[in-house]
């Protein structure tokens, strides 16, 4: 099985300021969209709504390039490429639904 490059995922979200949501295996409902994601230490992910949690406990992660987080009133927002371009990969664990790319993390175990 291929491993997930979490640094690449976080870099995409940070660079283009796209919305992201991460479903933890213990969550019973889909999480809300968040404006940021970080790797506070190796093997862990954190968003504005959760974390840090071990990456092994992430069920899936979604990135939506149509949901751009503003830079503030003095800095013009950067347009993000289509999510399919951001997540271009031969990885069959990434699914695209409209503007959303979903990476099924549990299928990488």
C-alpha cells in the first residue's frame, strides 16, 4: 500500500487557503469545514476543530478548492486551481465529487 504524503496535503491547503475537513474514526457525523490544517508533530494532524490526532486514526480528509478562505481586506485572495489539479495523482484512494477531493485514509492501512 502507498503511504499518504501528509506534508503535501497540508502544503496544498496552506498555499491555496482552501477549506478542509477531516473525519476522525471516532466521529459519528461528518465534520465542519475548517480554514486550516497543520502537522504539529510527526504522525499527527490538527485543524481548527480537532486535534492533534494521530494520522492512523483519520478515516478521510476532504479538500474543497471552491471554498477559499480570505486573506483579509488588504490582500487579494489567490484563486486556487481546480481540486482535481491540486490533487492530481495516480492514487486510486482519491475520489472527486464536484469541487471536492476526498482521500480515504483508512484504505491506506
